[in-house]
C-alpha cells in the first residue's frame, strides 16, 4: 500500500549529521534536526532522516541538486505554516511526483555512492553543503515524505514509486519525497531530490509500480558520466510574437524512454490576448511548440499533450515532425494562467518530455513561455 501519511513538514533547520561508512555501512542516513515551534525529543528538535545508501544490490542513489528550483510547487511554499501538513495525493496541488510532476530532468541526475574518501564524489559531499548553508543563513526547509508514528520526525524523503519487488509495497503516485529550501530575502528555492538507483523511470499511473521493460535509473544513467548540477538559468528576455527556430541544445541528454526520439517542448502560449477558454473567444488559441532533436522524422499520431490535471490533447494521425523540425500545436485542453505543467506522452503512454511554468511566467497576455 502507499505511504501511510504523506505530507510536508515546514520548519527551521538547526543542525545536521551524516553517518559515514565506518559508523553504519548498511543503512546510513543524513539526519537533519529541525524546529517547527512545537519542540521535539531530539534536544528540543525533531529529525528528518535522509537515506544515503540502498539495501539493494545496486547501493547507489540518484541525487538531483537544483540550486534555483522554479515550479508551481516552489511558488506555493510561502503559504505553508510551520509544522506537518498532510497532502492529497493528486495532481494540481503540492504533492510531488518525480515522473508526472515535471519537477526535474531525470537524465541530469547524479548516480552517487554513500561515502568515499575524496572530495565531491559521494552523496554526503553533495548534500551537506546545501543543508549547512540552510542552517547558517536561517532558511526555511520543506521536508516532503512520511512522518514517523511518534510524530517526532519524517522519513521516506525520496522517490516512493517504481521500487524493486521487496519494497514495492510502499509504491504510489503523487507521494514522492524531497527537501526544498527557501532562503530568506531571496526569491529562490533550492531543491534536493533523491531516488534509489534500482527504481524504475516509468511507473503505473494507478499503483506506482514499475512498468514492464522500462529501465532503472542505474541503467539509464550508467550510459554516460554523471552530470554536474545545473547552474541557475538567467531570466528569459521578452518573448517575440512567434517563437524562433531554436538551435538544438548542445547536450540534449538521453531520453528517459528507451527508443523514443528526443522530442522536446520548446515554448507555449499559455495566456493569449483575451478571455481564452470562454464561449465566443476568437483570438489566438493556447499553443505548444515541439521540436525534434533527432536526425529522423517522427509520426506524432496518437501522441498526447497533458496539462496539470492530466486532461489530454491527442495529436492527429497525419501529424509528421521532420528531423530537426518544429511544429506548432493549438491545444484543446486549458493551460492555467496560475502556473501548471505540460507533458508529452508517446502512444504507449510513456512520458518523453515535460515542463513546468509559474504564474509569473504566464503573466503577460500574448507572451510566450520559453522552455528551451
């Protein structure tokens, strides 16, 4: 069954410890102690336990460190009161889903061991500096996961779906864990996402179990060197009336769906001029632009574009995207001006690309939201 009591704990971080290989070679954790204003049994604090080693045959974890995390979820964090908040496990709210929530680029994860003697070569080296900075600078932490039964802390602060057989009992959708850090005086949220290397990159929409034949993160990421964390992206310049033909990214990455062509969502018109999605609207419709980064053409018949509520626009059977080409698609499902998601699924229902945008991104009527 899914996690018993999924939610997010909002608090002030106080101190952090990490269990090294000599201390716990089997199931070590990073422990973040925090204050939510209600005291706790750990010298007045509560404790978040973050796994840093798997008990599976493949012991590494995958970590995504995003120093400037921009997403509808990050925009909603200031509204959370200190303490634990239960979250409905569904799209459109604060619940996290690594696959469906368009939180991260799975191909940019770092496959890392627990503890090595060198610098910047293990999970502890990557995670501790961000947590220490949060403590030093008086940040607010938002810890997504499953609270302990005694109410004195939280665990399962990692992806909670697509697990191998002996752990699949906790699988579920829209119940993934993470650490989000909101720094004072900045409009910036840092994010730490964690998954076990043995977990699958695609899961069943109902159960969260791994789909047959899909790769694990270990298989996906072992094909290339681990990617360094991405630097914060500069603000996009004002968008033109129509999207230019963008150059292909210098490193488009490996598709998370084996065999799928590298198709990406490059831009969207989310907020057309006028009252879109109302009777009698005759202006330019909400539109999504796709680009084919491969050297072969792709038939898009049966592909789907999904909004944050999973409403689907099915692409017509005669739609063809040539090598290196871009296609403009007027979609028939609403894109919220208050922030949302756009996902591209192949005919098998597997996600090939996904993007997120905030209310600020969509504020200008007639302006484009540029993703790549």
